[in-house]
């Protein structure tokens, strides 16, 4: 008798501003997953926080039908604990693949729920997820690990006065600068500011998304990304380069206009490639990542060289996303990438399940 298929619960949607990006990622992951290995259970989280088991998509997958480019949030409302832990009789082990970009998904909150339920899940744990999500704290830890970065300052709502902070940022960093909500991704709420008035407006915008705002010096540099896969010291991809279609690689570039050019592998010397892959692995370890991450760098040719930008613990899996594209260029297909992520999740769960809770 053959073993039951693994039950792979794919979480998508969510309550963050990256809800729609997550729905695109989920459609493509589900389409690529090996249906001879997994029973696929799509579970969408609506913007109001309700969880829906998408039985329509599950039936379409079983029938071999196309899911389209984005997955709807539809189906019966389900209890989160029940859908994650109560597998039907005869089902195999449940593994959860969170594809929840941004707050309340990529920031350790869902990971904490899964830890409490003792369910294996793909990707970084609670601490690493929260740390990498908060760009300000991630920069502090990376600095302690002596990983080179561009200069930055962090504003905290209720602690720093925005107008005073803006003046300090100009004095320390100069202009132009980039302003980002600390706990957001996909370039949501990110602004390039070229004057004091623009900087104040950019801070005001960023505070609509988060209580912490990061202001960074603008650098003239190439944007290079590296994928990491593993537990501990991870394997790395060949680097890819993003050539933005506008002033920077913004949300429109990524998901709407498609104006950005993605070059994989990036046109770099062998020495530069080796160095950025080494730095990506170092950053992965320093911020206690596990499973997967996409590590983004700036490359100042003729200047400071490699500068860490940020680490994404749940990178996009859309057709325009660099993470699966870089792995494909490195010799790992989309279905194989999913398999490896699932096996890494199971290995982490097995190891941690053996930890003693007694004196």
C-alpha cells in the first residue's frame, strides 16, 4: 500500500497591503506543485481576517484545470485551528506553506500560531520573520554582524517628532533619500524624497502603514538579488539584477506595468558573484533565517561595493518574481523548489520536536 500524500496547506491573501500579490503567488505555487506528492489545500485569508477553504480551487487542481493568474478568496469560512490541524482520515502529514507577504503573515504572527499548534511550516521561524520584517531592527542586527549597508536612520512614532527627525535626516544623510515603512514589503509606501517638503510628506505617507519608518541615503548602484535555500548555512542562487523602469523598483514596476528588466544571471565578474553569494549566506545566518529568503543588495561599482538592502523571508512566487527565477537559472525547477522547501520544513519540525521541555 502506498503512503498517503502529504497534505500541503497553502495560506494566501491576508490582511496586509500585499494581499493581491499573495493571491498571485498562491495561484502559481499551486499550479507548479507536484500533485502526485501532495494533497493541495488552498486556504485564503480575506482582508477582514476570515479564513476560507477554497474548495473550488482544490477541485480544479484535482481535475487538472487552470487556476488563472490570481486566486480568489472564496469557499466556506473555516476555523484556523481546525483547518490547520484536523486532517481528514487517511491524509498524510500536514505541512503549511505561508504565502502571506507583509504584516500578519511574514512578520512572525502566523509562524507563532503554527508553532503553538506544532504544525510544520515552510520558511523562517518567529524571531527571524519578525526581525527581517522590521527593516530598522534588521539593519541593527546586520550592522552588529559587520555586513555592509547604506546609511540609515529610524523614526519611531510616539518617540520621534517627524519634522525634527526630517531635519536630522537631511543633516546626516543628505538628499535625496528613500523613505520606507519598516514593516512592509513589495515597495508599498516607499517614496524617494528630494527636498525637505517631500521628505516630510514621505514620512507622513509611511506612517499610514507602520509606526516605524526607515530613511536611507539614496545610492547610485545596481540592484542585485540572491536566493537562499536551507537550514543553517543555506545554498545560494546565481545573482539576478533588477533594472527598474522608473526611479526605483516600485510596486507598479513589480506587479502592474512589468517595466522593470530582470537579468538572470546578473552580468558580474566571477569574483563579484562569489562575494555577493557569500554575503547573502552570511546575512541569512546572521538574521537566523531558515527555509528560504531572498537577500537584496546594492552594488556600488567603484565605490563601497556590496551593500545589504533587505532580506525577504517570504519572497514572491509570481511570474515576475526573482526568487523562483533565480533558482531555475541555478538548476532547480519550480516544482523541485517547492519539494525542497517542504522537506526543509519537515526536517526543522522533526528536530525541534525532539527538544526537551523539562529540566
